[in-house]
């Protein structure tokens, strides 16, 4: 990064001199006005001057100041308001130099709104301030789906859409199986349904012992009234809840609710360890990786807690921490308002509470050493090499995918990952030349033949500009695609390129196996490999496959739009080859051309007002088939 000029520093210092002296939020911006960093302070002017004078020794500060062209501020009345505003601005601008969770949108929650007539659970990624109840987080989709599946089996709440609820005339199969109260046809009262909702929320909220007491009372009441089927259902639910309790450890004989937070930083990366304790039962530790560390531990904790505990999120009355957060009194007041009751933040130094903090801290260290750090990609490649029994580390991975709509405008794409990261300069996009119709196997054979014939020619000419042999070839599909790819390599005499396929578990999902993961298909294996959802090798392959699919679909959209535009232009009066090319270059798509006015068309080279008017009229009458975007 270029050194900061004297004029640039003088401009920032002059701007800082105009900032307020009271509490507020400050924003460093680059020359284009993009927000680089959002911070809060009791004295905004003094805090910004610390940055510019070099009194802040954090590693990122010098890069932030060098990149900044302006600094702005928003005045507030208190430190609590500064916390709220900082959280809002960070979510809005996602500044480069603020610490952020790694893929913080990936944490799933279960949402239910008890105020609705017939509430149901849904899986969401973002917590909204809408008055609904949110439970979680679940840092993997399979864990969230498994919990939702448990709820659907044990609590007979509806799973149908609102439209089905309104239009259904008779109960569905789930009602006959005892897994739905059938509110769609008024087979239950609102009170009975609300009771099931409340019991499910007790389970998700960790209040399992209270749930067991309620279920036991209801089971006995059903038995006395000789409603034995209902009593048996409550008995089975009690056993399932009891089994979940037995897998947890009692860490608080007073059966309290609290969250335990610990932060571990190593270099420019770190992990927050969150250990929830509900009714004295220790839950699973949730590792929350973050990167681009720009603050000390106290500031990080303050920022994370402010962002984590939003409206609707479960906020316990006590939060134990590994270090004292910045703005502790203001943070306690803010979280207390969000919870609707007092929240105490403390840093224990001894006893059982300190041991909980040490447990969370140990899990944070373990998560960073296992999943974080600069060697994450290397570990994923090593895992992939082991899983697929590759002869060498797959530093260069190529993946292929096809795209067409009912056989029209068929294309394919090759995506390249080098050392676990995408390398867009190496991507290739192909127009299919010899295949007619939607034949994925034939398309795969053509594209791979073209790619590897080019590789053989380049090797003969000692020219390896992006056409060397990959360490691993991946095709999107199952045994059919793998067999087609292998046949091409054999025909070309290439025997040293490892080949695998990655297939989605559509059959397993259709059978109701929600936890099934993508299958790795090996050429000589009878059965595909199935890895755990959080296995590094699988995650890397999924990232490559998704990038390839997006590239192929994007190229198909571009080809289709150009073909549609060309076909429309062929029918326009007075438009020859040169004018067609001019329109094609100027507008780029049929939709853009149709939306253009006569004046805009007249601005294209070779067009005047009269010709533009004829073109606009012809476009208005031309058919619009096939203009739907993918």
C-alpha cells in the first residue's frame, strides 16, 4: 500500500478538528465515499486524533489511515445510543476494517410467531425485529434441519404453507399419522394448538424439566380419562426429551440460565466460543470464527455482544465473559432493555463460573487450531487427497458443468481452483458445437475432449499457458458423467488425471433423509463416498461445484440473450448486418433494447430519428418468447 501523503494526512487532521467532543460514532471513508471503519467513542474528536497521531498501536490502524480520505461523525446523547448506532451502521455498510464473523450469514435459527392463528416453525438466517421468537443458532444446516425434524415428529404442529392451510378441505396424511392437529379443517381448538406451541418452545429454550412436568401431568390426565393413545404419545415425547437431557451435563445445581463467552485471538484471526447454559444444563459450544482483527479483546466483545443479542434472540439474565468488554454499563443497560429484564455481565476469576469460561476458551482455541488459521485451505486439500486417494496434493482442481434450457443454447464452463481458492483468470467458457438437444453426457464428452486435446497440443508445443493437466478433475454429476469423462481421457491416452464426480442426494432427500450430504463418485468404486456435512474436503468440493454452476448459468444467460437479440434484429426493417452489430454492442440484451426509447435508439451509430421510430414500432410488435431470466 502506498504511503500516506502529507496533504492527505493534513486533510484528515483538519476534518478531525471539526468533529464533536461528545459521545458518538465515527466513520472513516475512502476517496469514493465507501465506509472503511465504524467505531464509537465517548469523545469522538479525541478518539479520531489518536488514530491520526499514531497513538493507536493496533496492526490495522496504519492501513486504515492510509486508505482513508475522509472521516465523519454522528453525535448521540449517550454511550448506549452509540452502541445501537454502531451496530446499525456496521450491518448497513459492512466495513472492511471492522471485525466480522466468517460467513456470519450462515448461522441458522428456528423462527415461530406465537401471535399468528396457527404458528409454524421455519428455518431462517436473519433475526428480524418482528416480535417473533427465534431459537438457535445452528452453525450447520443439517443440525437445524435435524432439530426441525424432531419438532415435526414430536409436536403435532402444521407444516403446510399458508395457502394450503386456507384451501384444504380435508386433513392430510400427517394428521392420520398423529403428527398434525389439522387446524386447516378445525379439528383442534386454538387452546390445544397453543399448548403444543408453548411446549415446543420450552424444549427449544432448554426448559426441558419444566416440559417434563407438564407432560407427566397431561399423560396422567389422559390415562384417567381412558384416552390411551394421547397418553402414549405424551409418554413417548417424555422419553425423547429425557434422552436429550441425559446427553447434557449439569453444571449449575441452581438450574440457572446464562451464556458464557470467551475470545481467543491468534495473529489476525480469532474465534469466539459461546457456551449456553439453560436450566443448569450445558449446551453444545458454538465456535464463531472471525477475521481481520482490528480491536482489543474488550472492544471485540462489546461489538460482538451488541450484534449477537438482537430483538427476538434469547438473552439470559447473566453473561459470563473471558475479559471485560468496552462500555460495560451501557452494554448492560442496552441488553437489559432488549431482554425486558436486568442482564448482568461479569468476568469471573474463580470457582465454577471461571471453569465455565475456561471451558469456552479451550473450545475456542481448539476450533481455531482445527478449522481456522492460514492453513485452512491446505488442510482441506490434504483431507481431499486422503478421502479420494489422490497420488498428489490437488493444488489445481478443475470442475466442469453444463447449462441449457430444454436443449437450447447449450454451453459449459470450466472453473479452476488453485491452492483451494478460485482463480477466475483460468476459467473457460464453451459454446457446445456438436450436440443437439439436452444430452448432458454427450455435452460433457465434447467439452472435455476439446479441453484436453488443447492440453495435449500445448504440451507438444511446450506451451502451458493455463492448459496444463489438473491435479484433480471434478464433474458435476454421478456415475454417468464420470463414465463419460473417463472415456474421453482414455481415448486421448491420458491416464494420470484423477477424476471424481460430485452428485446431489436427490434420491435420499426424496426418501425423507434430510441429513444426506452430496456424494463423491469415484470411477472404480461401487458405492459413492458420503462425508459428514462439516468435512473440509466436502465443503471445498461443494464450493467448487457451486462456483462452476453459477459460471455456466451466467454464460448461458448471456448467450441466450444475445441469440434472442439477434433473432429480433433480423426482423427489423432497414437494419442490415452493420446496424445489427451496432445495436447488439450498444444495448447488449433484448430486454434493454425493448426498453429503449426512440431517442436512445437514434443515438446508436447509423441510426436516425425515422429509422429509430420504425425499429421501436417493430420491437413493440415482435413476440416476447424466451425472455425470462434464469
